């Protein structure tokens, strides 16, 4: 069965919103993604998505942005600013992994550097496994490493986190606890619905690892890409940068423009569940459709003649981040957490929700972050995705 590639924004939207076009990108990454929310179809997908969406409401996002995020960021950033330099990739993973672990429902009971490093290592391995289709490494060796990582994660992190939450949920069910005492995360939500929506232990584990790696991997890389785009644009447009550098909404627009140009995955794959016509094309059952997000997000018909360029001052009626958060039934649940809310004429900048990526970028820019003068970024050679394994930066200020 052949495959067809769609490259225009309109065709990509049609394919992504068609519920008979099933997710196919993560077949090779089934060790991490098998039967997780992102790979489910039809009623099974709808039931689980509706259940887990109860975690991700506006109050949740606002609490993360104003309470959880600052508390997580400052202890990690302050020592690095004091030193005067850091690796942006490592820092991004550390911050976003902690945030992701919180809403996934993974406790860090030891609360020390060794435990954080251990979980970070596991999450990075889950990311490798999930994106197996883009790996440049020996596939079997990577599968073996992912199996070992899953076993370690289940024993050290998932089992105790699950046991603590189950005890709380059971106490609530007996009427011994108020609902407000329950953790507000995906793990606790799955346990509260364990009778109406039972999951096998291996699926349960993969659902949590999916959230861990997807949140940490995509958010960390989005921060690096956004700052790289800003560094480049700032150097070429110093006067424009000076005019907008203190404008929080402008920084968010920079982030959205970077998200458009640098989607977490350059493609989405779908497989036709039945013969159909979509986007003026005929597809046979089981035919694979490659949605070229990189190309669709640069469609001149939507974003203008300079669609391939980073232009935070652009004006468009389409989503500012293009299709980088997906579209249709598989649109990212964490879109608002990462990207915030689109700014409109009625938005009040004082209480606007900017998103975690923008807040991270703004915080680092406020400390004078800039590329390291002698250490160069290093591409991630383990994947065909355009990411870095290292991005050294320095600070021009001494306190966060």
C-alpha cells in the first residue's frame, strides 16, 4: 500500500480532523505509546480523552502558570544564573520534566538531585522510544533500553505514586476524605475511574509515560527553538527588538511564530480506516497519509509570501502556531499550558494566560540570556528531527 503526502494547510486540516484517519506515526514507538491516548481511535479515544480532560481546565492552567511554575522554576534557575552559564537543553528538560511529572501524577519522594537525574534519564529514554520512527540508532538496541527504562520507572516511580493515590481515592470513596484532598493529576483521575474505565497494568504505565515524555520533550525543545529564533531575529533587527523587548504579548507572539516554524514533530501520519475522499483526494483502506506539518505551517496561501521566515510581527487569521499542536480529535490537551491563549483586542495583558514556554522565555530573557560566545550548539544526532542535544548560553545578570 502506497502513501500520500499532503503539504498545504487546508489539506492538512482536513486529514487531521477526519475521524476515520487513524493515528499511525507512533506504531514503531508502541513500547511507550501503545494504547495510550494519542494512539486510540473512535469511542475508546473519546472516552479516555473526556475523562482526562477533567484535569486540564482553565483553573488548572492558571494555577500552573501563577503558582506551580514559579515555585518550580526559581530553585532550578537561581544557581545557574549565579554561575553565569548553562546548557539550555538540559535546563529545559529539568524544568518541564518537573512540571509534567506534577500533572501526570508522579511523586518525587526523595526530593534530591539524584532522583531528579534518574527520572530525567528515564523520560529522555521514553522520548527516544516514542519517536522510534525518526531514530538514527540501532532499533533493537533502543527497544532493549526502553524496556529496561520502563521496568525501572514502574518500580521506582509509578508503583509508589499509584499506591499513595489509590489509598487516597479509596478513602474518598469511603467518605473519609473530601474531594479537594485528592491529587489533581492524570494518575489520580485514572484511579478514580478504574471501575468504569479499567486499564491493564501495562497500558496504565504507558499512559503515564506518554504524558511524561510528550510534555517534557516537546516543551523543552520548544523553549530552545524559540530562543534560537529570537537570538537570530534580534541580531538582524536590533531596533525592532528594542521597541518590543519589554512587551509580554510580543514575546508570546515570538513563541507562537517559533512553534509554527518548528513543530515538535515535522510530520503527522494517518492511516485510512476505510476507503474515502479527503482533501479532494481518494484514499484506499489502510493507505498511509503523511501530513507534512513543516510544509503546511509554511503555506504562503495562509501565512504570506514570507511564510518560511520568522516574523513575530506577522498578521494572519490562522492559528498563530499553525498545526503544531495538532488539529481535530487528537489536538494536544496541553496546548493551553504550553502556548497559552491567543491574544485578542479584548485581552487584558495583566491577567492574560501566556503559557509555560512564553514564561520560560521571558524569564530567561530578563536575565540577559544569549548564545555562549565560545561554545557552539550541537545537533541531536540520534534523531532526524531538527533538535539540539546541547545549546550553551550565558547570562548577563547575576540574580533571577
